[in-house]
C-alpha cells in the first residue's frame, strides 16, 4: 500500500474514533468592541470613530467570524488581532456550535490587539498559560507571544500563538523586530526541549514573513518543522495577498516530536480556502475577502485565511 495513502487513511480512521485534535489559527482582522479605550489606539473602531462603526456593523463582523469558526471546527484555535476578553466572549456567543474556554492576556500593543486561544475543554485540558513579553531592541514593547501547555489523550502539548511585528513603518525597520521576536521564541522552545528533547510543540501564528524568510527559518535551529513549506511555489496558494503576490504569512510549525511514530503525530497543514473567503471579481479578485478596505466596509471576513492541522494519538 502507498505510504502516503496509508497515512491519510490512518488520520481519517483515527479522527473518526475520536482520537484526533484539530488545531487552527486565524488572524481575524481587527476584532474590536464598540468602546473607546483611552489607553490604546482603538478609537477608529469605536462608536463615533473614523470607520463609522454601528451596532449592525459590529454584529456583522461577529457573525462573519462565527462562520469561519464553524468551517474550521477546531478543538483548539489560536487567534490574533483581538482587542480583549470581552470581544472573545462575544465571538464565543456568536459561534453557537461550541462553548469554548478562552485564554487571553492584555498585551502592551499600542493598538490594543492581542493573541488568544480558544479551546474545547472536553477534548483539550489546559494546564498552564502565560504571556511571553516581547521587548524589542528599541526598548518598545509589542504583542506578547501566548504560551499554553495542555493535555490531549494523555500527552502534553505545548502551543505558542504568535503575531510578529508587521512591516508598518517600513520592511527594513521591521526585519530586526522580527529577528528579536524569533530569537525570543527560539529561547522559549529551547527551554522546553532542554528538559524533554521529544517534547510535542506547535507554533501557530501570523509571522509576517514566509516559511523561507530568514527569521522564520531561524526557528528550525530547534528542529522545528514548518508544515507550510510544501505549499511554497504552488500557484494561487497562500493565506495573504500583497500586490498580487500570494504569501504564506500564517503558519503551523511543529517540533520533531510531533513527526515521530510515538505519542502524538501531526498531519499536514491546510488552508481554509473556500470561494466565499476570497473576492471573486474586480481588481482584487482572488484576494482574501476582507471586512474593511481602509475605512470602506466590504463586509467580508478577514484579509487573512485561516490554517489548521490535525494531531493524532498514535500510541498509549
């Protein structure tokens, strides 16, 4: 029997037996509440702000986000560009198919956007959580990296949710920021691997770089395996489009412990890429169908597509 076919069949059968964990990530594109927080630059999304957000627009954003969550159907879901716990709770109420538990910490990001994790407590048991503060070389702080340690099927899983600094203000200025962020993550992963070289670790996030860019590549120094690499170079494949170019900014990266034949095992990564999540006509056909274009309401979902992977229990 063809080995790849066998592995695919194994994943399908194991999933049906209930010994699988579906782990996803999505950049939700500015999920804000309607309140103006005087400590952050969130006023454009508040009532009376620059975007002229109304209750109906707010409700539409939550409804559209809930559609993505339904299609992902993740047991564990990392999110970025969320404002606070309140808006996560609102999203959880809008998505009626599951009742997620929420892991969230307010980060020092100037716009007030954070990372978060939603999880199904009947499948994944959270043991420990913490924000990993990311102090940049300039002395400024940016979004924390969210760390969650949990248990699935009797095995420990370490999850890091990332949203690395963007190119806002210029790519040349942003690359050193991401280099520092990558080194921070390498250090944190290294601490875990120094105690358990076979530890099962997942890095999720919008890395604002592709799998072959230097800062993302540096993660491989800890024997991490980027599940998005096989997608590189394939036409019309990506999670984000910039000036007509498909980019794989949103990634799933796993430790070698999730690629051996014992404990938990990772399958391949997928992009949630349905026609409704892309614009179908006009100058921006094929671009992700975003909710905002500047201050103009498009009413879509996000400027990023979601990604996911299935983790299996392969041994006691």
